[in-house]
């Protein structure tokens, strides 16, 4: 039986921010720490007592971003039909990084197990991040 994880993280998807420098050394920005914690909490609530997956994994992320405020109804319809896609931040690599780091030790032992990652970015009236994780197929 193949294990599958499906998780929806409500709210605007966020990317991992770079570490910051201070006179006392480097630190992770609060916004990054909070979003990683949010993903972890949703995972633990959705999958209590989950044993982390082993072996090669495939991750699929779908980021649904909110329409820009000044969008016309005509343009919004094209966005809803996925004809116009987001070409704005957050960047795909930062969304992948924050998600894979947050789920490490919970959904899988190490994010190095992810051998395939598929990423989509669309517009929606309901911003969210959808996460799917499967055993990788040869």
C-alpha cells in the first residue's frame, strides 16, 4: 500500500525568507518561523501519531494566490480560468523550501528524500497551499 499525504494550509502561501544578520549573529525571520510552525501544526492535527515516510518521495505543491486588488472583472475571470497565472512573489523555490523544511521529521525523516517536486502557482479567491506527498515512482 502506497502512503499518501494531502494537506491544505489555509491563507496566503509564503516563501522562506533569507537568514538575517544582527550584531549578535544570524537569525531566522519571525515570519518564516511562524509559517513553518503553522504548517507543522496543521500536519500534526491532520495526521496525529504519523510515522515519517521512508524512501524516495515525490512532492507536489499548488500555491493558490489571492487576486491583486486592482484586478478588473474581465482579468479576474481569465485568472480563475487559469489563463493568466501569477508571475509574482513568493517565488516557487522559497515556497518549496519553507514547506520541505517544515515537514522534515514529521512527514518524512529528511527532505533529501524528495527526489521529484512538482510546483504549480494559480490565482484563487481562497488563498492556500496544497501539499501532496507520495512514494516516488521509478
